[in-house]
C-alpha cells in the first residue's frame, strides 16, 4: 500500500494520533469521573495539536490531491476538538446531580459551625423544574456574603446574573411582574442564629409592590388573593431556609462513614399556607471527596441526604389548603387519596473549614390518585467558590 492510500485511510502517524484524540473525546462523553474527564481533555488536546503538526509535515510527501486535503483537514482538528470540549462542558452543566470523585474512606466527622467572621463566595446556581418529563433549565451567577454578627450570621446575596432571561410560565402570566422582581435576587437578606436556624428575613419592597399591582389586575376572589399574597410573601423565607439547609444548616453534628443519621422534625412550608407536616431527614457520610478535579488528596467530604414528608400529614395539609382556597370539598378526598414528597441530594464540604463547595437537592412531589397522578420535580445545584480573604 502506497503512502497516498495510507493517508486516505488514516494509517499514518498523524492519522493514528487523530484516532487516539477521537477516543479521548468519546471517553469525555462516557465518563462520569471529573478527574478522568480532565485528563482526557488534556490528553486529547495534546494529541490533536501533535496530529495537526505531523499531518502537515506528512502532506509534503503526498500527491497533489491528498496533500491539499490533509493540509486542510489536520489543522481543522484543533477547532473541532475545542468545539467538542465546549459542547461536552455544556452537556455536563445540564447534569445537575454529578458528584465529585470519592478519594477514599473518611474518619468520623463532626461538622461544626466555625465559619470565619466574614466569607464571600462566588456561586453558580443551576435549576431545573418540570413535571418529570419536560424540564425548564436556568443558570446564573451571584455573590454570597456571610458575616459574623452578635446573634449569629448575617447572609446576603448580590443580584443574579442569569445566563438567559427567566421565562414566566403560561399558568403564572397574571403574576409576571412579581416573578420577574423576585428573580432579580436569588436570596433575601436573612439572619441565621447560633443553632443554624433562619430567624430574620428582610422583606423586599419591590416584590411586595409588584405583587399588589398584579393582584389588582386579576379577577380572583379576595380569599384566593389573600392566600396568594401569603404564599408569595412567605416564599423568600422558604428560599432562605432551603438554601441554608442545603449548604450548611442541617449538617452539623457527628457523622460516621456509611452510617445513616436520622433526624425527625416538623415544618410549615409556605406553599401549604403555614400548615404543619412531619419530616424525616437521613444523612450519610460517603467518604473523602475531591474539592475540585485537581484535588488528589481529597480535602473535602461528601454527605448525601434523603428527606421524606409523612404522606398522611402532607395529604391532610394539602386538602385543608385546597378548602381554604375555596375548592369544593365534594369528592376531593376520594380523588386525592395519596400524596408523597421526597427531597434527595448531597453536599460537598471542606473537611477543615466546613465551607460548602457544592450542594445539590432534588424535590419530587406527587399528588392525586393512580389515574390522575400529578408529579412536580425540581432540581437545584450550587457550585460555590470561596474568595480569598
């Protein structure tokens, strides 16, 4: 086989290098290991560059047609590889529940609230929400500030810089101004006490004003308006509690590797009008984890959790909420025999400072009978990068 045929088939040093680069690209899309992913990107990039240089040198000894094809195709490998890495990065960002590498077993860990007096973190937030089949995804960045005060910690956030403008669902178009005002800031300013509980949430005047303007333009009953007002004004507190519990609030105490730790408590979510439901939270220390792909020692720990809401108390609270909103009670219990709600996720904490690096939670709520099951799924991921003091 002459050199021209070998060049067409890629059976040359440059061709073999390009095949190996393609294998690295395939491995990037197949692996779920962030460290292996980083190595494949580096190896693939080097192979692509070498293949381009070697291919140009080989082209000088080939026929006219093959020479021009190789001179065009091999340099083209570089932007093609860069484009595939970019596509892979965007695809990885859509996998909100991707976990860090487990480096090894962990000793028992006692998570403490010993944050520095002042912490500033860059936060990347991505969320997905839908009915389980179709989900709308949204990502943005904000800056989180946590400052030590006499009563605990004061927490505040900058305005959210969304990658794209948040869309208003069609069923919520009457509340468009309120939702857009609320989306500008991911979290209200709030105070966390020494026990880790959210105590003092500052009201946002812009959201309250937009809410009143929206309610004036809808033809709802006063009772439904009152319920909507209460739910919307209580939502910032729920956002603050969910965020804080995800990154730090529920993890204090001793954790032993592989041993689930159970906590039972009651809560009154704003979505149920303040009605009380019973919860069970189970957390498990999985082991030492890499804080980032280049962390070979595993300077973080990975904790997973599963929170379930008692189905009977959730059903009772939901039915009561429906009655308060004026929904006819006739046949409601018959067509609403069950309700379940489960939140699962994980958090990656620095093993020394216990500052969060990554937090993820997925809420799955199902309501209704077998034939009329309604499912609501929401996922949120936070990637936090502490700034140098």
